[in-house]
C-alpha cells in the first residue's frame, strides 16, 4: 500500500503554495515531480565527483563512469532488456524516436508502408511523416472510436507485405487509454514488420517487460518517472540497433578516426555521441529505485482508485463531458465543461492553486476527431490525494459559475 503522508513528505515542491493556495499538482502526464533523493543525487554528483565519463583514468572520471553505467544496468533490469547495451541513453522520448526514424531512412524504399495510430502524440507522428518525405514510404493510420480506443479490425486491414514499421503509444497522453500493444506487436511480427512502442505515458504507471512483449524498440523519458528532464532511453533489440546507422557523429561514438575513414563504436556508444547528461542519467537510476521501492503494483492500484474517484466526482458537475472512456485507462481524465474554452477554466483554477493542462496536448488529430479545440486534462500520480480531487471539483464549479 501507498503511505500517502510519507510519500508526499518525500516531494518538497508539494508543500508550497501557489497564488496563496496549497499547490494541487494534477499535471503529471506532462511531467512528474521529483523526490528529495533524486534532487540530492544531482547535487551530490556536481558536488563530489563531477567529471566526464569513459575518457579519463583519474579517480573522479572513474567514479562518474561507474555511476553512469550502474544506472544503465538499473534501467536494463527495470525494463527487462536482455542486454545492457540494448539500452541507449538519450535526451528523452522525442530524441529516441528520431534516432529510429532517421536510422530507417536507408532501410525503406518508395512504396513501403508504415503504420501509426490515431492516438499518437505529435512526437510519434511528425518524425514518421518526415521519414516518408525522405523515402517515399506511405503513412497509414489505425482509426480510433468515440471511446478513445483503437479499432483493431481496422489495424488488421492495414497490415500487408508492404508494412515495414508500426509505431504506437502504450498509453495515450491525451486520453489515458491503454493500447493492446502485445496484440499489435504480435500481428506486426506475423507479417515481418518491426514495432516501436512509445512508453512515455505508460512507464509511470506500468512496469513493462520488454522481453515478454518481444518489442523491437521501446522509448521513455526520465521526467515522467520522477527523474530529471533531458534524459530518456531508447531500447532496441541488438539486431536492429546494429542495422541502424549512427544518428550523430562526434566523440564517444567512434572506434577509430582518420581523415580517410571513421569506424564506429560498438553498442551502446554508437548512438551516444558527445558528453551526455551524466547527472541526469545517474538521477534517473535513483528515481527508478525510488519507484520500485514503492512497488508498481501498489502505484497502479492507488492511482486507479484516484481515477475512479475523480471520474465519479467530475461527472457530478453539470455539462461536464469526459473524452476517452475506455475501460482500460491510466490515471488521466480529459474533459470539457459545456462550451467553455479549456484555457479559460485552466486560468481561473490556477488562481486557486490547481495545476492542470489545457489545450490539444500535442495530440491535435485526437481533438480534430472529437471536433473540439482542446480539453482540460487532470492527470494523477501516486502522491496525489482524494482531497486534491475534491479541491479540483470545487474549483471547477467555481470557474463554471464565473464563466457562464
């Protein structure tokens, strides 16, 4: 079980006031807050063993290198990758996706087909559109229904011998829908296509087993997992990472350099050019330790309780409509109140100390599907409380009275 009082004490930001009111932070799908142990880890690195990695024989460099590579091992174990060099440390989910999209430029031919879903974040749409422009490949889209779920029989119709790649998020950032990724992966593999799963929104709630999923690529960001910004992972099966060319040239990713020819380093360094966010990677490992100590089953259970409670409370507000009503959801609720613009609601409740996200959530195709400009999105984490949900609902009622 989650000891909510103890957990909240771990997060210094949660005790502050915003606009004179206690902070109610319900924008966790955008970024999570950071526990003190993660903050301390960053301070400790810069205070005690700040040095570049992999390149020095001196003591500080060795300490930094060891801590950095220990974090990689933690991530390998957390995600259950077969080998540590299948974990590429990146600047985040978007960076990870672009590494793969750019790498496939030389592997696709004109007329090849790639598939994305209607539930994607822009970062899992735009790189593939750019890939199609470079290669002449054709982008196809798995349709969604009014409940915010993928229409799987439409996916079946899209698959063919021309399909080379499939890209789907594990969880929709805009609606919270959990997609049936194992089924998606297996069907793609049956026709010889590779699959990338965007795990940015799922990883804070679900601990994925990458070997059990048999996924080819999986990407995620530290800042959604109580870690720092500017850090993420690209998991790739060894065979695929060996096929892809380097994404960037520079230091660290080379084996030997001459003016006549350069040879590239082995995995994972082939994709890790330049000096990385060393402190961030180390802190990512600390954040993973923190969440695993709480237990992902405990996290998921408590967050589902919050989701059910919040859904029931919000639906008691007259003219409030929830978008994304799948039975398979994480702790995200996207909604509007009547014809009131979501930005107006968000601005008012911010004055009451309540942080939610308003707009299209980098998922404009979803908003176009529902024919709306955007939504108000409340997203919950294991450090949120029932009382905060009550405060949200009270603030929404107050905002509605002011704007109607």
